[in-house]
């Protein structure tokens, strides 16, 4: 069975034209004002990021977060928290791409699957710096205009919205007999 061009319509719409996902591990060296004796805790907070399309098959995510490390010093007799803001740049490859995009006007959406999180925090062998290993993961979607083709059903009947038969909502006498008029009386306070 062959279809004529009259059987299809082209629709221009916004759609997902690219998808990607990236998991990253970074290692940071954080300087402390005292020689640490032990690490008491590490938190990653205040994560900020933005995403933009870098090339045909890549999205660039630029971001930053704060690393807060609680450590003891002076042979575990005193404690202090050191905070350092770090920046990063992740290039996310698009594993799914639609090459039929109509223009270069894109919207890029990035969503964090795994917020930056401390995997390991330890004192460097030389003893003055703290080594922090951080993980994070993103998924990205690129939205753009594309064209799709849909088949038109040749048997489709045309209906006029003003046609009274489509909007016939009259209630019959039989339907009125089934209405229980005293239903409100049962719910009095």
C-alpha cells in the first residue's frame, strides 16, 4: 500500500533534540590554617550551575559549590571549620541527537541526578592540606524546533463545532426520575 503526500502533514514543533548524562569525580586540595590532626566531617553546600550548548554534540555545565571541612588540630584538642568555594566545568556529550533541527535557537535544561557529595575526606600525607573527593551527576536535554510528519486518516469525518448534534445534552424523563432530590437532606449539621 502506498501513501500519497496528501496523506501526511508536516508539523513544526519544539521537541527534545538531544540528551546526555555525565557522572564526574573530582579531587580538591583544601588548605587549612592549622595542621589537622583528624577529620571530623565534610559537607558540600550551596551548589550553583548553569548549562549551555557548546557544540553540535556537547553541553557545557559551569558550576560551583562550597566544601566545608570540620577538623581537629593541636593533637585533637581544638577544632575549626575551613570553607572553600570551588568551580568546575563539565562537558556532557549528547548520546541522543536529532540532526533535523530547524534553527540554532536552543533551550538547554540540566538536572542534577547526584548533588555534589563528599566521597572521601582525608589529610594529605604532608599533613598541611586536606584531600576531598567529590562526586556529581547531571542529565541534560536540548530543546529545539523540529519537523515531524503525521499520517492523516482519510476516513476522518469532519465535524463542525457549532453542530447542535455534537452538543445535545438534554436530559430525558427517565434520567430525571433516577435523580434523588433529597440527597442534600442526609448531610445536614
